[in-house]
């Protein structure tokens, strides 16, 4: 018996859970877990099922599409995802992911760490991973990205690129190539304090909470579909540096949570939002 994850989103109508479950049953499949959600405002139905049995993925997808209106269907055989980490100078987020991976907490294969500086090479190599330094100095953004893309093409079937404090804005052509596959951690509770130096922005506003946001990258700065967020309380005694120190812990937790949701195929993306099971 094999296990599969089936992700369905379609136009909402009565009896969808019954209709889908009936198709599973007629194909000799057992539903191990199931969750669904209806966005009434947009008349959209979402369902994530974990099923077991012997299937012809192509045939099952065809039967589901014939029975559902405007359906997007993914039938996924769970496997270790391949990810690439990209970083700049800060070590806290990268180090946290490397440690979680080392401890077996993240069921992924980290195929490479790529950075525009070489500062994080000793840290990465302590975990026996490949580190690629791609300098950006004296290069146009497009030229620098071309070198990174050449590297990425060395690794087949990359599932996600994780920006572990990669402090460069990606071009539209790069983002389009990896649509909904690039996960970024931003050091504020979006949509507040976008762009550079959000802690200084927060300090200037006298905020009483600070947070972090993990999101998919799109062509609008810090406006991609949000995957995970969290906050911590602060007060008037916090300096900008105090905020940064406190915020680093939140950044690590939020990115790890977002990555875990992604590798477990729990995220639906639509209308620049996410539905997460």
C-alpha cells in the first residue's frame, strides 16, 4: 500500500466531499486523513486528503477533473523535498535550518547553500553541505542572477528555494522561473514595515509587538502570499538593537514552521493568499 496526498481546489457546490470520497472508494482507496475549507466569498472549495492504496495517478486525476468544476488537482507521492538555501551575511536563520536538518526535524535534502558573500561558508561546511559563493560586486543584478541560475540548473527537481536572510531583491524573470517555490523570511509582521530596516521603522512608531513573516516571493516587494507569522511583546525600553535581537528568535521559528508546511504539502495558493491545512 502506498500513501498519497491529494490537493484539490475547485468551484464550490453541494456534495463535494461525498463526490470526491466516492471516487476514492470506487478506486479502492482509503482516506487516512481529510480536511476541507470553503471560501464562501469567492465560492471556492479546498480539500487536502491523505489516502492509501494502489492507484493510477493519471486515471484518478482524470476522474476527479470530470466530476469537479474548474478543478486544480495535485496527487503527490510523499518524498524528501530538495531545497536550496540562499543567504547573505546573517547566520541565525541559516544556522537554525541547518541544525533542524541535522537533528532530523526537517525531512528535506539540502542540496546547496548559495550566498553573495563567503562569510557563512565555515558554518555550512560544518554540516557537510555544499556552499557556493557567487559574488555580486561589479555585476548587474541580472548578471549575478544568471550565475545563480546556472548553479541551480545543476540540481534537478528543486522543490523550494529558501531565502534565509538573503538580502537582495530578485528580478521578475527569476521569480517567474520559480513561481510559488521561493520562500522568504521578512523581519516584521507584514503588511506593516515593508522593505529595508523594519526594526528602525517599528522603533520610530513605538510599537508594542514585533514579529516575522514567512511568505512566497512575488514581484511586489514583501507582498507575496503569507505562509506563517508570529509576534512577541516588547515595550518602550527596547532599543533598535534590542528589537533585532528579540526578533531573530521569531524569524527562526516562523521560517521553520513555513518550511515544514511546504514540505508536507499543506499550502494552497490563490488570489495572493494561502489556505493552509
